[in-house]
């Protein structure tokens, strides 16, 4: 296929990766300027992992992500305005300002949360897959988790449950070589996280996480299996994060080895752009996408800045379905 | 109306709600074989898809209930014994209690986590926990702790129909007790409404879970001594019907909180704190807690049994606060 | 004596105890890289065997601390943020709290589980828990919650030397505050001994963790209004120095409990319950709790900050209980 | 070796298996008569698993077990009197009457607990192995757990920790084909629990759990590895329990398939006795052992019956190192 029309699926992959990259670059800049409270865990370097996985899903498929939450929703197709507004703590944010950077989760795109408790998405994804199965829907549920998260019992229990019940779940371990400062091999026993699959009697697949097409192909196969009722797959995307564990940790936490430069050279966006150009896509078309996304990001930021902060009563909403009353002694000073 | 046990009330509530609503299903360890008798005939009636035996992985399947609820199901999890909630604490506290809030209302988690308070029968410390107060400190979880068959059925039905996550703590000391239970399919007791189990004027005894029945027995004993005790059963611990408790204490001026859990940071402590904060002017004596002391539960029945709240301890406490007051110079 | 921060006090306590006793070692996620500054230079001084980065598996490594303690080691676990104790709840409650008891004293579990209360800085609900009261309801765990550098050092050293398991809750709102700290290697503050942080006569304010510092600021403000507030810091929550609290309330007749945790079943509730149970005769007004309401903590700072106990809320409460009393007809 | 002297290690294996069998037979009988409070989870059928494993350990090696706690301590060499007294809730019991049937753990034999929270022994064993390593001792720590327990996160976390730190730990999964009423294949994904080892990069061994020699050989190899600093091993003993999940559950919980009779025919004690006799051990010597053990059991029961119940203050001891005071209102009615 050499069409470069608007709806060319190849361009959509490029677009989403670019969108993540530019969204985050802007977020980092305004975080440094003090406009975003709290921490910021960036996804730069890992875009092919998120986009390759999500592009293999339908809009109505489910997804659960992590504290490193900027990439997944954009990969799944979310709009930027509510995401940026969330980073700024505004009421127009996707979580009404209550989640923040670790929780950019757009339920309208099938997300069921980006959870900042490492590993905790595993059971949720298994449960969503169970729900789809019980409802007779052919939806699947995809769980992103980190290499570090693979050590958590929750991931083990989620995978065992999904496997023993043949649930339509896909477990995608985004192995970016570190959990915070700790290299994967110092925390995760065994040569590959994907090797754990054998113990559950499910396929375990290792894929180049810098290659969006490779990730997509692996996840598509897993999705097909899942929809066909053949149960879950564990996929490990070998990838890398370019930034430190999080922005604003005071100092660099992650030790960088000589392989750092190789990973930077294997930038997933550069790789994919080159592939597109080689396949006949015009550089100008890609440049046009880049600048359209720059506009989108600027628009999102403007929207976020123009939005209001939540009113205090919002702090008491969504604990339960019915809003809680504000205690008088608290409201007096809010 | 029929006289049925507390266990049978659980069975009925689950059965009726599963029949009524296809999105309700039940899962847990060995639910198909129906260990305690709350799922009799379920596999035959509802099929294996809706009656699921889980692997022994409480964090996994309780978290899965959260995921299933988020996509529109209404899971009932039978976690059997309350002590087995500890391995699932993370999914309960980090996911189930918080997801609706963190995501600004995008998530809805209609699910019920049932477990029994399995104390008093030589099961030793690892099986005898009564941990509801731990969950009371975590916003986002509704909690029921019924003390008789009718409440059990009505509250469990309310829990299953609720759009919020609900923990159901089922006191095994009540399991075999029979009571009149409505067979109306809409016998639903609203969450957050306490109940006056016995009216009285001298003293309020607030009971928690099985503590209500001990309180009722104590009230009978006190009546023989001419002391009229009112017995309040909050029935749901979250939301807690503070108003009903306060009304009673404003009337009687005296309160005893009976709770089979360990004393420190117990539901009894919360109730006592509520009373002294909001009904101080009415108080005519100390608010006394009759609880299990802060020790573990031993296996040997000879030393286990005396640890729980008893009629004698409540009666003593009542005499003490009434006597103390009389003894105080005017 | 030197003025050091609360974080530096933690650093010193750990360093001195590790130097003093070879059986002490530390493990946790990313302790070698020293994220918060409490293990500076440890790998160089003590080597990689005694300063261990763990996999992200709290139940695994906290349970492993239990196992190591049973065979004669004295582990310090750095669990970083208190919210990460939920995944480890089972090993803490079922193994660490109970093993000595269940096995009739055969086991000894000298270990410390450190974690910080990481609230007030836009980390959202999954990172902002203050869950100490949950553990107060579980016998077998000692708990410290220091509010200043000197207490932090002295209590952490006591915790490390203790033969019982101790949870250390370190309030991140205190991290950067400096105080005079002894450099005596035996600067050990006994577990279970509270401290009068400020003397006063009209009113007792009992603070928990960082709540103590808010209480002290409120006491200053109240002094300007002619109200003399005594500020009590229990410092250890288990054992709780109930006697010190009661003595103060018996003197002042009034009490406010300040606790940054959620209200229901909080340490504040326990303290209020203790007061009304054991110092009722001295009470001249309601015991008021100034806590975080039972909602989750939101990310947006504009709505997060007003949820915590503040000087204004304490001052208001003080005015209310003193005023109310004056208003009551004699 | 054909010596049949007192210290023949083969006889010791026989002796320990017999001791477990007879101890439990007696316990069941007096439980039925109401002399033992609480539940009773019997180990009959699994004796070769426990004895084969423990016989490969030194006295000073550590061991952690489960709710099915009668077999492990006897396998490790514990004396019967304190065990029987514990079942009766007496103060002379190994846990002073505070643990009961699910917790027969003799620390003087290296036990660190028989824990009734399924899976919870995993981290404890890893920690004991870590302790031994830090102390420079060449002790190992062995963790017994069930097939059902393999689904718990605690087991996963314990194994990952032991593997990544190369700890001297041995994980022995006693796969008795059921967790309560649930067949292993309905709860545990994958063909064998031992297959999980691959994911941790450690050896996974399957062994006939009815053959005490086979179990011993497998565990010995794992122990040698562990002592040599080569890290943990996962061993799965394929075995079977003859009794129901527990005595006194009201009715039979475990569904019995046609294979039940095969397992009964493969009684580990019968198999081993036959092997001994074929190797030249005199039947009379084995009979003498049987009757000596009957005497031991009778003596233990007599001791237990003659012992006192704990005084009430005992309920307040061992919460902490210092005994707690008894609240006055409680002591008044105890
Ligand atoms: C249960 C839990 N433990 C610890 C943390 C602190 N923490 C946040 S991110 C992180 C590292 C996660 O590593 P990985 O799973 O590889 O994800 P990555 O950050 O590399 O994307 C840690 C330890 C946490 N949030 N939750
Ligand atoms: C955490 C936990 N969940 C559930 C139980 C209830 N329970 C006790 S034994 C058991 C079955 C255990 O199966 P397995 O691990 O195979 O051991 P087995 O009983 O077969 O020896 C269950 C579910 C428990 N004790 N602990
Ligand atoms: Mg990582
Ligand atoms: Mg089994």
C-alpha cells in the first residue's frame, strides 16, 4: 500500500507516536516552568510499544495502563485537550483534576485506568476480559505493565487467572530495562519476562519495542487468539525510556550504560519515519503531520490554561456514586 | 415470611438477585461445592459461567471483580473468611476503593465482596480476624455487618444492587440463628440506615455485627435488674448511621459500644468518638467499649472464648457507668 | 548535638545502628540509589550485601524480612511510600504480626518496616495514604510516627533495637524540618512514651505525626487569644501512651485530636474514645477531631490542600469547645 | 547397603512416614471423639513427599510449611509429645496451645512456621535463606506449598526474590491434585507447577511424590546446588491426599475420580516397605518399628491428656516479647 491519504493506517501510527512525543515535550517544558504539580513520568522512547499495541485493538477493546500514563491513552486514540487539562489539575481534565500525570485514563477510549500502584493493573485487565466474555462480547482487554511490575504478585495472579479461564486478555510487558534505578536483571529473575508464559501454558512473545510494526503484528496475533477464545498471550516489548524515571526527582536516578546511545539511535519515531519514506511516503506529508500535531498540542495547552480549577466540592464527589457532604468545619476554611 | 437461618438468608439474597439481574455473577474459592451452604444449587440454576471457582489468589480475583464491574458486570466475590482479605488489600484499597475517584467519575464499581468473621471456634489467629475497621478508614468502600437473618438478606440485596463497592462482613456466630425473613424479592434495606433492636431509656448499647446479639442478651439481663437498655444496631458501618446513635444517646445519656473486633481503632472506638464529639452535652457517664482486647486469638478454646465481649462484661460495664454516676457528688 | 533535618535523622539512626550491629541490614526498592536521602553512602560503608535493592514485590521482600528476622537478622525494610504497604498487608498482618503468638513464643521478629506518609503534594489518591490506624487494629505490631528530627532518630533507633516488629511512619511534611538531634549513639527514645510538646492549661491538643506541628502552630495562635493549649505528641501509636494523654486532659478538661489521616476509625478516634472512657469526669466539653475528611486525596492542589488539618480548623475547634461550654447554662 | 541397624537411614525414612501415618490416625480418632477442637487437615498419602524432602536436610536447615501441618514437623524429626499436646490445646503443646492443628511447627527442628494462609510461606523461606546467606552459614531454607498455593502472588514473589538473589532456597510444591474441592487443572494454569521455574531461570523438577527415595534424590540435588551458592530450585512432588480436605467439614468436599483407587494403591508407605523388604530388610524389623511407633503415639496422647490447659494469662503472652497486661474487665470473667 503506497497511498498516503488521511486514513492510511500507517500514517495513523506515525501520527500517534508523534502526538505522544510532542505532547510530552510540551508537558516537560511547562512542568519545568512550574505549571504542572507533582511528578511526571515520561514515555519518550517507548512510543512504538504503546502505539503498536493499541493500533491492534478496536476502539471498544479495553486497556489498563500504568503510572507512565501519557503514552497509552494517546496511543489508543484519546484527544489531547482533556489530557493536558488533567496535567494542569483543571476541572476539564479527563479525571476532573483528581488523577493527574500518573492517571491519564480516557474511559471513552476503552481505558479502565492507568494505575500508579505497580502491577495492580493485572487483575483489572483479567476482570475486564472476564466481563467481556460473560457478556458475550468479542472484546479483549490489554494490560500494559513494566519489567519491574513483573515481580509483583498481582501480575502473576492476573495472568494465572486469565490463562486458567482462557480469558481474552493480552499482557504487554513494556521492558524498558529499568524499574526506577534498578536494572531489570537485578530485579527480575529469568532471561526474559516473556519466559514466564511457559509456566501458564500460554504463548510468550518477545518483540522489538522500537519497531511499531513488529509490536502491532505481535499484538494482532494475540488479539486474534483472544477473540477466538483461545486465551491470553504474554508479549514483552524490548524498549527503553529516554528520560529519567520521572522528571523532577532532584537528580538523575537511572544509571546509564554504554548502550544508552544505541537506544537513542534506535528512536522508534525516526525508525518508522525512515521506513515510511522508503515506502514512498513524502517527507512533506510527514512534516505536515508534525506541524498539525504541534498545533493540536498548542491548542490543548491553551484549552487547559483557559480552564478552571475544580471547585472544592469536587473533592467530595466520586468517592461514591452520590456526592458526599462537605463537613462544615472544613468548608469554612476551603 | 419464613423462619430461616442467616446462612439461608445469604443464599436467598444471592439467588434472587442473580435470577433478577443477568449481570450479577458469583466467584470465589470452591463456591461451586458450596462449603458454607450459601450457593446451594447455584451451578444447576445459573450455570458454570456465572458460578465460578477461582484459583487461590485473592488479590487476583478480587481485583478481577473490579475489572468486571468497570465493564458493566455486578460481581459478588465470596472471599470466604475475612482473614483472606489481607492478601487482597491492595486491589481493595488501591483499585476498588479509589478508581471511581481518581478517574473523576469515569469508573463505576458495583460489586460485593463477602467474607465471614470466623472467630470463636478454635481456628487460631490467622483465621479469626474481624478487620472491618481497617476498611472503615479507607474512603470509597461501603460496609455492611448484619446481625440477623432479615438484615442479612435485605442488606445483601441492597449491596448487590448498589452502584458502589460494598464489603459484606458476615458474622459466623450468627450463621445458624433463625429469624423471620421476607420473601419479597424487593426486601431491600437501604445502606446507611441503622436499627433500634430494643428500646430502652437508661442506657444505649451499640452493637457491631454479632456484638448486637450479645448486647440483646445483656439488655435482658439488665432489665431483670431494673435497668432499661436500648440496643442500637448500625447494620452498615459505612455509611454509619451516626444520627440514630446520637439520638439514642441524647435520650439515655449513657453508652456502651460492643464490638467483637480488637479494641484499638475499632468500630467501637469510632462510635465512642462520635458520641463524645456530637452528644457530649447529653452524656451522663463515660462511654465504655466492650471489645476483644488487643491480643491475638489463640487456638485453645479455654483461653479463646473469654476474650470476646460477653453478657457479663456488658452488664458489669452498665452497672459501672450507672453506679459511677450515682456515686459522683452532685 | 547538631541541627539536622528529619530525613538526616533517619539517615543517622540507620547508619549508627548498622555500624553498631552486624545483624542489621536494609532492603527496599532503590535503596542503593538513595531516592529520599536516607541511605547516603551506605553501599560504600556497608557493602551491597547489607544494602539491598529489591524487586518490586512488597509482599515478597517484607515477608522476607520476617523470615530473615526469625533466623536472627534485624532487617530494616524501606517500603518508601505507605501506600505500598497494601500489597504487603498479608505478610505484615498474617506472618509478621502473628508468628510469635501462633507459635507460642518460638519466633522472634526484630524488624522495622519504614514508609513515608506522602500526602499534600499532588500525588493523588494512590500515593497519599496515611494508613497507620489500620495497623493499630492489628495486635503484634509496634508503631512509631515521629513529628520531629530528634524523636525520629531516637525512636527509629529504639525500633531497630526492639525485639518486636515495628512500623515506622515517617511524615513527609516533616522531612525538611531541622531540629537539634543528639549524636550520642545511645540516643534512644523508649517505645510507648509520649511527649508534652508544649505545656498549657485550658485545652489539650493531641497531635499525630505531622499533625503535631500543625497543633503547635495552632497553640501559638491560641496563645495570642489568651487560650493556653497543651500539645501532646504520643510519638508511638502502639503502645499508645494513654496515661500521658489522660493526665493532660484531666488537667485541662478539654481535648482536640489532630490527625492527618481520614477521620473514621483513625488514631484520633481512638484517642477520643480513650478520653471519654477514662477521663469522662474531667471533661468540660466535647472531644473534637480535626482530621482529613473521609474522601480521597485529589491531584489538583487547589482542592487537595484544604482537606488536611490546618491551624484555622484547630483554632476554630478550640473556640467552639471553649465557647460552647461558656454558653451552656450552669 | 543391607544393614538393618538402628541407624540405617532407610529405616529412618520408613520410621518417619509411619510416625506421621499413625500420629494422624490417632488424631483423627480422638478428633471424632471430640477431643480436638477446630479442623484437622490430614497428610495421609503424602508422607513420602514430606519425609523425602526433609531427610535431605540437615537439622539446622530451615523449613516452612502449611495448614496441612502434621506431616512436615514429624518428617523433619520433631518429637510427638508436644505435637499431640498442641492438637489438644494444652500448654505443653509445641505452640503452648495457641496454634493448634494448622500450626504444628517445631522451631527447635529448624521450622519457621506452618502457616495457614495459603502461599504465605514463600516470602518467609526466601527471607530465611537470605538470613543464612548474610550470616555466612551454609544452611538452606525449604518451603512446602500446595498446588493451590502456586496461584498466590506470595509464592511468585518469594521465588522471584530467591532466584534473583541466588538464595539457598528450595521450593517444594506438594501437588496433591486438589485445593480443597478444586482440581489443580481448574485453578493452576500450565501443565505443571514445575514449569514456572523456567520463567525464573531456575531448575524445575517433577518427581513421583509417592516414592520417598525419588523425592529425597531430587531435594538432595537442590540442596547441594543451594549450599554451593547456585540458587533455588522448584520441585513438584506429584502426590495425593487420601482424606478429604479436612476432617469435620460436614460432608465430603473433594470430588473423587476413577484415579482415586490408583493413588490408594500407590500408598507411599506400602511402596517403600516393599522396596525395603526386597532389599533384604526383615519384615519383623519393620513390624517392630510399627509397634514402637504405636507406643510413641500412645505415649504422646497420654502426655497430652495429662497436660494442663494454658492459664488465661497465656492469651496475653507472645503478642510482643513482653507480656501484655490483662484488662481488668476481661480478667473479671475469665
Ligand atoms: C506497589 C508499588 N511499589 C512501588 C512503587 C514506586 N514505583 C513507581 S514506578 C516504579 C518503577 C516501575 O518500574 P517498571 O514496572 O519497570 O515501570 P517503568 O517505570 O519502567 O515504566 C516504582 C518502584 C509503586 N508506585 N507501586
Ligand atoms: C489466603 C488463603 N486463601 C484461602 C484459604 C482457605 N484454604 C485453606 S486450604 C485451601 C486449599 C489449599 O490448597 P493447596 O495449596 O493445594 O494445599 P492442600 O490443602 O491441597 O494441601 C484453601 C483454599 C486460606 N487458608 N488462605
Ligand atoms: Mg521499567
Ligand atoms: Mg493441593
